[in-house]
C-alpha cells in the first residue's frame, strides 16, 4: 500500500493518488469489498457506473434504512456528506467512508446550526421536523427527521393542533403544508440549487413537442413547476410511478441521475430531463453528487479514507430524531 499523508488527505477531502490505468476498477472494487466486508450504498443521483457497482441504490429514506440494518464492517457511501453522516449516526460502531468529503449539499448548507438555533428559539414549544438533507448539528436540534418519501406521513402523524417548525426546504415544506392543511407550521427559508433551477417555460415547450408526455416532479421544485406536474413524489416514488403508469413518455423534473434507473426498469419508455434556466444545458445535475467517481470509490475502499467522524454528543442527539422517523415509517409500513 502506498504511504499516504493522512493530514494532507483530510485537508483535500479525498484520496488523490494515481492508479494503474490498466486496472479493472470494477473487479478491484469487488475484490476489496469482499476482503473488507464492505457495503457500497449509492444515491439515485450518482453517475450510472457508480449506481451499477453499488450493493444498494436508493433515495434518502431507503439508504437510511440500509445503513441502520447492514451487517457490514465498512459502509462506503456514494452520495453527499450529510448522507454519510446519517449512516455514521445510525451505525457508530462501523467505519463509514465517503469518496469525497467535499461533496456537500446546497440545501444542507442553507441552514447553519447557529442561525437555526436562533430561529428555533423564536418558537418555543414547537416540534421541529427537519428534512434528512441537513447536517448532524441540525438533526441534533430536531425532534423528528423526514425524507421526501415520508414527509407527508410524518407531519400528518402529529396531532392537528401541534405547532411545527419544518426545515430546511421551503418548497417541500410549503407543499406538505398545503397537502396536510397544517396551518400552524413555520418553514425555514432554504432550497436545493438543482430543484430551484428548472425552467417552467422550457418545460412547457417540451410539453408542446410531446403532448402525450407526463410531467413528473420532485416536491423540492418550485410551486410553478409543481402546479403543472401530472405527478409529484420523492425520487423513489417518481421511479415507481414510471413503472406503473401506462404512459410511454415522461418529462422528469428532478436530478438527472434518476433517469438511469428509469431507463433500466422501463427500456421501452422515453425519459426527457426537465431543463434548467441555463439555455446551454438540457439537463439538471447536482455538481456535488457528480464529484464521486469510480477512481475515488476504489481509492477510498483501498486506503479506507476519508472516514466520516462525529462528536459523540452530537451523534447521540442526532440519532433520536432519525430513530423516531424510522419508527413512524415502520409503523405506517413505509
């Protein structure tokens, strides 16, 4: 094994070591995975080659459930940093790795712990429901977490009169507020850079070209996009909808990576990525998700770096709302 400067590596956030170009990365990763009893979890927004080599591909809720139940010694998380943090929160005894610790999240970054603590103090007695797309520090300030898959059910499981703070995604929060009719809900003003960039005008132009197409959208999209959508759902819900629905053409308003799974499960259907405002681009990618590469995956598994670590005090506090979410989800059969 090549000697690595761990301090320098931590500073960079990923293993920047060149590899033999003749290596078959797929077979090498498979060999290391077996030797180290490691499991590779990948989000739907990862590059196709990352999704294809993963042991499990899913959305935030499914990945949280996998992280909580795996018997592997090492969890290699092909996703953004808050997802790997969630795995560490749920499995503190396991080594959790992320191929690039610089893979952040614009939504998580829109909610700083200090400012959120101030916001929370303005509403004493309110139940704090935080989207799983947050840092461990925000989860530690929360009562329950949720994902786009279960946000409606989590909010709806509370008594009608219970006051709620929902953070950090304003678009998802407002969508859930309108769907549940829960007026006593205050919402943090955060958003995802991917889902905020969709162009209504360009989507409607696509609809004219493909009048039979169904527009499907993630609830993190702005309200103008949700209004024209034929179906609104989480990433996994959008995938399931395309499998079950009789339509053959879909305009997909979420991160482009999910289309890989849609095409795999529906090879005879057409999936058109909803375009962003940038007229030079035809699809909408999360730059953070795309920071994970096969080379980084290999180096991370080989050198077991970068490792995700958390202060135990924060981890313990952050685990409570996640466990509560998982309990409610299990109870409701989600």
